[in-house]
C-alpha cells in the first residue's frame, strides 16, 4: 500500500494544480493525506482526486485562513474515520491485499523541531553580535594612530556634514531598486516612489531630523535577519548567511552617509583592496591572483614561495564599533560625521525571520549588518587595519611580497571585502611574521580566522619537509586542486574541463527546478535569457571555457526550451544555431556560449591594447609585454598562464597590427583631410565615407576607437555581433521579423508566429521530413496533407472558424499564398485590407487566438483526448480575444496619460533663443538654425550642407553652426534648443560615452560654452522645434545654404507658436 502526504499550502494557481496532478500521476498513491487547504479549492481537489482514482474523500474545513485537511483513498481500501479536528485525522483502514487493520494518523501542527531550530539560531546570533569586551571598555592600541594618517580636510568635513536637501533625499529614494525586500514595516521602495506626493514630506522631515538631532525613532532601525544558505543541504547555523532587511526610511539615511563616505575612500584605502571602489572590481582580484598562482606553479630554483587563502569567520558580524569609529577619526573624519555613523550602527535591534515568521528580539553590541547600504564601506575601512599591518610588516622586511617579473611591483596581499590572500616567502620566519600580524589584528578587532577553511598553496619547488613544518606551525591545511577563490579555481586544476564542470551541474539544477512543462516557450525564453545564460558570465569574463562545456551548456538550454517528454526525449525542429540568431535575422536572440565567451574575453584584450588604467593591465604588461606592443604578440607561449593564452586568442577580434595613424591622412598642421593621399589609398566610396568623419580640433593624443559601437567604447554586445556577423545571411533580414517582435501582442503569440514562419510546428508533414510517417493527412478533414498552410488556413475546420467571426473572413481568397506571405500581409500596417489600425490589431489577435485553439483541438484529436465542441471553441476564441484587447486598451490608456503637449516658449527679456535641426539622408546632412529674441521675432536664419556618418553627427553639426554664430556675434545671453536627446546629454554630462563620430563637434561646442558660461542648452520635443526642422527640409529640397534673406522665407516654416516678425539685426 502506497501512502502519500503533502502540505500543499493552497492550490489556487493553475501551475500548482498541474504540479499536483503530475505528482498523483507519478506516485499513484493508494492513500493520500493533504493539509493546509482552502475552502474554495475543494472542487478543484475533488476533480484531481477523481482523475487519480482516489474515489473516497474526507475533508476537514479550515479555520479562517489556517488549516484545512483532506484524506482520500481508493476503492479497494476499507477506511473508517475514528476522530478528527482541525489538526489531525485519526482512522483505521484495511486493504484487500492485507486484511490486517492499520491505524492511520495524519497530523498538521507545528513540531518541537521548529522551536529547537529557532532557539538554536537565537542563541547563536545573540552570542555572535555580543562584544568580547566587558562593559564596552575598548582597549585602544597605542600605535594605532601611526597606521592611519589624517587625509580629510576641514573643508571636506564641512561638506560631508551638511544637512541633505529635499532634492538630495528624493534622489536617493528614487535610486533604490523598487522591488527590494521590505523591512519590518512591510513597505518596499516602490510604495514610497508611487506615493511620494503623499509620503514625501514626512520622509524628508524624518531624514533631516536625524541629521540635525542624531536621533530617530527606535522602531525605525529595527531589522529582520533572513538566513540565506551558503551551500546546498545546509544543516548548521554557520552554513547560513544573515542578511538584514532594513526599513526604507533608514536606508535613505544610511545611503546618504554611505555616498558621502564613498567619495573619499580612494584617498586612504590601499590599492590591494578591490571591493566597492570606483575603478576597482572583483575581476582585478581574480586576474592578479591567477597570475601569481601560475607563477608559483612554474617556480623553480631555491627560493620557495607560498600563498595563504585566509577565511575570516563572520567578519561583518564581529566588527567592534569603538575601533571602527576610532579608525574613521584617525583618517580625519569629524565628530559629527562619526556620530551619525555610530548612531546608525549602534541603535539597531534584531528579530530573526525563519520560514516567513519573525521571532525573538535582541540588541547587538557589535557587528554591522549585511543589507545595510553603509556596511560594505564601513567594513573595508575596518579591514584596512589588517592591510596596514601587513604593509608595515612588508616595509620592515618581515614579510616579502611576490614579484611575478623583474619590473612588476611586489604584491604581499589581495583583499576583496573579507576575502584575503597573503603572498610571501615559504619560510618559518615569514610564517611567524604572518601569524604575528593576524594575532595582532585579532586582538585589536575581535576578528577570527576560520582554520577549517584557510588553506596554503606552495610553489612547485618547495620541499615536502618545509611544507609540513609551515603547515604544522600555522595550523592550516594545504590547498588542493579543487579549491576556489571568489568562485574561480584558486590552484591550477588538472584540466580546464574539470575546473569548469561545476557550471554544468549548476545549470542542470537550475533548469530542473523550473519544471518546463508548467511554462510556455515564451516563459522559457525569458528564463533562459535572464537567468540561464547569465549563470556562466562571471567565469567567462576572465577565461575561455572549454568547448565541451560550452556545447553541454547550450545543449541543456536547447532541451529546456523545446521541452522533453516522460522519456527525457526532445523534438527540436530548429537547431540551437538558429535560435541564437538575432531576432532581426529570424532567430530568438539567444547567445551561443562559446561566441559570447570570446566576446567577453576580448574585452580584456581591448583593455590591454588601449592601455587602460587598471592595476592588472600594468601587471600583465610588465610580465608579457616588456618593450613589446600587444598587437605584435601572435601566439602565447606554452608555459604562459591560462589567462594570457585566452587574451591572446581573443586578440584576433580587435587585431589592428597593420594599422596607421589617422594623422597620416591629414594635411600637416591642419584639421583637414589630405584628398590626394585619400585618393591614392582608398576607392571613391571609401573616400566619401572618410570625408563624413569630423576631425577633432583639439588634436588629442592617439587612442583606439571601437567602431562597431557609436561611442567608440568597447561593448560586449557589439563584440558578440561582430563575431556572429559572418555567419548571418542577408536574406534572413526579412522585415517580417521586425514586425513580429514589435507587434502589440502577447509574448506567447510572438513565439507562436515565429514558429509558424520558421515551419517549427510538429505537423505531420513536418515530422515526415525526419521520421517515417505513412499517414500525413489532416486529422480534421482527412483530405489533404497536414501542412501549416492547410491546418491553420485552408482546412474546412479553420475556414469555418474564420467565416463565423464578425469579419466573415473567407480564407479561400488567399489560398494561393504561402504562410510566410500571409503573415507579412497580416502584420504590415501599410496594407489597405482593414478599415483602421484598431480593426487590424483586433483581427491579428483573433487570428492568433484562433490558430492557438485549432492547434489545441488538433492535439486533443490526435492523442485521444476529449475534444471541445465547435460552438464552445468559437465562444472561447471570442472571449479570449476580448480579454487580450482589454489588456491592450488598459496599457494604451496608461501610455497616453503620460503624454504632454507643449509649444515653443519665448526666451526671457534680454535673451536670444537658437533652435537647430538637421535633415539627414544617405550621408548628406542639411542643417539649419533660427534665432529669435524675447518677443519671438525672427532675428537670423542659417542653413548648411555637409557629409556626416549618422544622425547624431548631423544634429551636432547644426547645433555647432548656431554656437559659432553666437560666438562670432558675441551673444552672451543665449538659449540653445535641439530635439536630439543624445547630443544634449553629451553636452550636459561630460563623462557620458559619446558617439565617436560626433565627439569632435561636441568638444568644440563645449569649448565655446566654456568661453560663454551663461549659455544654456536644452532638449525639446520635435513638435516645438518645427521651424528649424522645416527650414532644414526646405534647404535640402531647394539646395540653398548659408545666411538667408528673411523676407524670402516661406511663412509656413513657422508653426510652433513663435512669431514670424522679422528683425534682421544680424543680417
């Protein structure tokens, strides 16, 4: 007798019902006990139980929203209910196969295990957050101040201690992720954003009150601790990471302080710390550590080296507050700022959150919270103490760092937050010095080393006797080839395949947990793009993954997308290469793992070629490129590191070994192209393209530009497209694809259309191409072969569905077209088949819903399931179409509500306004600007013609014309308006990546702006920039360029609310 018990916790969702049915089908229980049911679900459960032949049921209704029990059994079981209540069912039963009676008790209630678990976590965290120093009397070290010189000036202190303005508070509030987990008050950031007009004033007052009085309500800083398992099958308290859930208002306060602290960290945090600072990243740490570990692996001679991977146990939770504040003061932060920080970390209180229920309440006396925006920056300040102690030992020659080449600097340690690696000589003296440094740090800070996780790796030439002595002295274990550092191999593994095989396990585990049967292919598409393909990116950023691993990952995603049957077989009617084609070329936009891996690693090659200001770049240059050019390296040497071999392989994507400088094509000491040289080297079309490129007037130093991206900055996306571009066929770029993906229909229907256009439906005719199928006739009419065209359009069953619609659509009129042509006709908004766009949109949805219904009906017929009647099917099609239309109308109302109409505004008295625009076609730009005064009267108009590479460059050229005119005529008070957002953003934010074709023009505009600081630039809507737009179009049609006679301009140009009165004072 098979018994199944399940805490279903409600069966309200269709996915849960399907999972329940699958569970019953796989297990086929004789007796089933369910708990935590809802009253409204009884009908659904009865239906599921009957389908599983559990014909006898006994229900105990829930009390309110809690409880609810069900006991179900098959007909061959004789069962009698003895007693029951809202927590248990007590019964005696006898089976036909075994006449001996059995006593059955089904119980649903909280067990003593839960109480023990809560008590265990409660005691552990209370002890963890309790300071080691009695009565909080912290013994400050005498030589602490000598380690931390003051670097923060009085003026900087005044700035960081200013009271935040309402705009500062609002900016911080709206920079938070909307759906972050809420704190104890239950309100996530999206609540405050949505109702800022109501809550804004109170929030601003609460935040400013803290910065003025250093006080806030105690409940505001109460925190829930949620436990995240670090490993699979976590069974000890140490296996969980405590993440703090803070209230949003407290997070605003914390983030304001964090931003002010972060702005000064690079002044005193050692370059060995790679975390949380601008210009430093986890990749710096992994690259440098990999190169040093490779150096140890290849080390020969009599100098022995070692690397110690240190694990600090619960590092964030052991931070002693008085020492942290003292370190901040040593760096020069004033009392006001340190008091704010101390108030934030010391006024907190905790409750534990386990299985959705909070319990306990305690106040910590040390530790900083993971989840508090301020904590990461406070910790790297705290960890700087250990970094300074190690650097002092290195200066005193007690520890000696490792140099991987003659010209590279010695590296004694690397930090990434609390992950530490120490590099030194493999000697007893260096081991003693390391132990002294760690002991000193532990005595001062209460931090402890986890000796179970701390390992030592020795250079390959170190004798075993010396290894054993050092390991015994330190009390650590020796590193094995499976050891990881920051998720990547620490020691050099035996093979690459072995090193990265865990990626396959992770992806398999992730995909198996998603239950592809419960997801549509549109849902699977989203999960693959957002999660599955993101899983290996961290590893692929630094190394080329073996092809076997890449193929296996692609295979897993392919099987997940197509779905598998009970025998784990799949029917993939399109290859993975087709699915990985861009959407515009007929694919789904997935990424091939191998190609994307190459694009990611090529970014490292780009940084080396461009001499980027990263520590790892200088380190690799000192080791591999001493007095060499990166592009002269054709092949890595056999004994080079994995990383360097991968970078050299990826160099082929950006190989410019046969290049010349652009200045060789220019007239000497001039900003003009040398036409004679251009015509000697290039063909006529290429010369025309070069002439469109503006020359930088500032003659900046030589630099590389990544031409596949507009900004000239290397982008992984453009690198990936460059890799796959040779494999794309021009005929694939059919307008149909763009129409499909831009259509206002459900994503599931977009996938449906894609499969139709790609002949990817498993119709009988399609399957006959791959399998020996004798009968390919349609299951509805049995007259013709079951093709896509016949099944969805020409079959009498399909024709009947369309003719019974309100359009009375006759499919026979289009029977001469194939299905691809039909889809193009359907999605093309320019055709005149429909009366209006609304009718066309409704008919498209109707077709998709009808085809979906036909396909479901066909499957029911084919697999022997009960098919719906035609009348029911027609009603379902019309009701579902109405649902889709209603959802679309709701979205369109929301979109229209945000549209604002505006008109051109006159400048204030004493100011002039310049409006510029450009007409661009086939590389020719026709620019124009108009100048008007505070009365709206037309002062001046100008048109020009030039060659440009793109629209942005054309718009920038037109704006530059107006700026040059204003500079020539000394117009001090001027407003410049353009309807091109990109150009205005380039001007207003100098650090923004600029379109490389527009950069010389934008830089020249900035130069004039620096000369006239009262000028203002603004982006406006197209409808308020009509005069400039119309003038540019008119100039293009008439070929009239230069200053214009205002009296000859057509009045129709001015239609934006300005006044066409002429005042030609600059004529």
